[in-house]
C-alpha cells in the first residue's frame, strides 16, 4: 500500500509540474506580441439650412468622429430643396415659413440612424433676402426666424440656432467650401495620411444669389481697408483673405433695378421698351411688385396697383448701356483700388470659381466651365438678338421667368466682372464657372459646417487588443491541455482515496 501511495505522489507531482509549465506557456502565448488596433469611429452628422432670397435648401453633411487638426473632414450626404420661395417671402404669414421646412427635415431624419439624431447639430443661416427684410420690417423678420426655430426644435436634433448671416460671412464661407473641395487646405496622401499640400493653390470665390453678390480671394499684397479683411484658421494654418458683399446686387435685385431705371428714363410712358428683353416678349407688372424692396428707390407717391408693361426690343448694345447705369464707377475711397460705388478692392489675384447665378447663366449659354472672352461676348450678343419665339422654341423645358432674364443677367455679369472687379483679357481665363466640385455643391453651407465643426467635440477612439489567429489557437490548445491534466489529477486522487 505504501509503494502504491509513493507512486501516486510521484504521479501527482509530475502532473502538477506539467500543469505549471503548460499554464506558463499558455500565459506567454496570450500576452506576448499583442496587437492593438483602433476600432472604426462612427460618423458625426451636421445640417445647414441655406435660407436664401429665392429658395431654401437643406444640406446634410457627415465626417469621421476623429477630426484632423481640430476641423472635421466633411462630405455631403443629402441635399433637399424646400418647396416654395425663400423664407423672406413669408412676411405676411411667418408660420408658413416654418411649415415649409418640414418635408426636408423628414428626409434628413430618415437619413440618420435613430441613435445619432440627438447628437446631430442643425443650423439655419439666412442670407440677403432676410437681410433686406430686416431693413424693411424688423418685426416680421424676427417673427419668421422665431417660426423656423419652432419648427426645427420639434425634431430630435441638436438645434444650434437660426441667424441672419452678414455678407462677409457668406463670402468667406463660400471661399472655404471651394478650397476644401479642391484639397487646397488638406489632402489624403498615398501613405494614408492627411497632409497640407505643399504649394497648394488657393482659389478665389465669386458668388451671386438673388439679392446679393460676393467676391472673396487672397490678395497679392496688404489689404488697405481693414473692414474687408478676414483672418481664418483651418487645419492648423492661418489664412488672410479679402471679402466684400454687395447687397441689392444679386441677380434678381439687379434685374429689378434695371426695370426701375427704364421707368425713370421713359417717365412711365407705355409700353416701356426693355433692350435686354427679346423682341416679341412682353411683361406686365404692378408697381407695388416693382417697388417692394429697399433696393428700389421710390420717387414720389404712386398707386401700387397701377400696371406697367415692359416690351422687349432685343438690343444688346443698349442693354449693356442700361446695365452700366446701375453702377457708380467714378467714386473711389482708395484710388485706384475700387470696384464700384466707392468700395475698396485690391487687384484680383489667382484663379476663381464663379458659382450660383454665375454658373446657371453661363451654363445656359453653353459657356461653362470656361470659354475665351471673345466667344463669351459674341455668344451673349447673338442670344440677345434672338426673338422671343425662337428663344422659347429652342428651350421648351425652361420656364419663362428664367428665360426672360438670361440676356440681362449675362450683360450684368460681364459688367460686374470686367468693369467692377476688373478682370481683363489676360485674367479672364482665371475664372471657372462651376456648380459642383467632387460631387458636392459649391456654396457657403459647407464652409459654414467646416468652420463650426471645430466646436463639436470629436469622439475618443475605441481600441481593441488581440493576438494573431495561430497564436490564439496555440494558447487555447494549452489551456485545454491544462484542464485535461487537472482532470487526470482529480481521477488519480479519487482513486487513491478509494484504495484507502
């Protein structure tokens, strides 16, 4: 019996030693050469309403939870055009301005998962249409902003506020959008890293809405008028830009100014011949619709219900002369560096992207994204000389309210670019008429989102630690072997107790 016990003790000792060695091997396999990797971050979302003078659009953006140099790497997910006119048109019915946003808010809600909706910031930026309404009727302006705020707050998003942007903000944010999309600030390298491009080109921005127009670029020298200078910090770098906004010089307000000029020149005689309208086209308006903006100077009392008819004469030369009458090119506060109406502007510098109404006009004329200056001038002249029947026949799918203004807006754009901003034969080729870059719309909203994304905290990366598959399999084998040896020891010990 003692011999058997001695053998049993030796066997148990050997098994315990084997368990110890095997456990050590398993521990080494599990802890040695661990690989740690960061789990993919979820996307963060942000929305911006562009409440313009003629329409409102909702833009939904997303960016990775981790940000580059404290600025989000933003991409466009959704664009929703709000039905109806711009919110400034609801001065007589402010609640309708809020209701108009619901369909697009529903689309955005459907595009974002339930768990991310509460963390999605929403901004509404109103531009020149609301700037004009605020000048005309501050009470109605405030009521409209209150109503759109009420509507957005009903949705499960992180509403950050509705505000009326000043013109320089609109210009600066458009400039940010262009240069972000063109990878002027940052680009993704072949090594899989985000880098600041060496010698990357920075483009200027030419924006034209319905009620205002903006020009923004990096000047070649110091800015003489500090009120036109803006300093920005993006992706760890500083940028000094010149930006200027002209209220009342958006396309729609400029067209209205032309009509008012003609009324003054003809002393209300009927009909009023409009050289920028095609022969055979007639437009009848109530005076109240003409003089309903702070941009139109009223002379004396008039009956707003009286009608006036504009009849097209199709004279491109006279059209160009008429367009120039709404500018003042003689006054200059910083001679000779001025654009028009005495506003300072340094010489244009570098390449430019022209978007919004610039693009739509030149795209219609077949001149986008670029065309030689002589071709541009001859194309505009030929189009303006066409009669209204020909224009409608050649463009059956385009609404008359757009067709009627292409001749006038083309001459207006050329006057603005050549006479005011002083693009010439040499610098004309520096302008690109574009709507999109890298599948994203050009406008101020993306730049707004990029700038504000630095205020949104980035996610903390989650990490996962693990071992290689073969290393893991070997570790599991030794752990199972330890369990097997432990079971053998129990069997041996039980057998010894039974013998006793």
